[in-house]
């Protein structure tokens, strides 16, 4: 199950503004989102995640994967424009 997280909201808002390839490559989550992701990863490693936290972490991992795919495509486009 995919949860609506702060990370998902941030990515949706960012993409809704039609960023350039350069802006996509430079995109990073807010410090709050990064901190929450690190908290969840730490809890996972210590074996103390609740089921809801597991779903939240899974959502963060999916978002990270999709953002990386978009960034790879943006890099490809920038390289193509440069040649």
C-alpha cells in the first residue's frame, strides 16, 4: 500500500511546476523528509518498525526509486542537448 507522505507531496508539488532538466537533476528532499527517512531506516535496522512505519518506509523507497529514474532521464536529455 502506498501512503501519502510528505515526500510524495513534495515531489508532486515540484513536478507540478514543470521543472527543467537542470532543476530535476538538482532536486533534493527537504531536510524534514530526509530526517524522517533516516529515522525509518534506523528503526528498520533495529527491528522496531511498526506495520504503519513499514508502509511509510516502503512508500519512501518507491518515491526515491521513481525520482532516481526521472533524474537519469533528465541527465540523458542534458547530455543529448550538449551534443
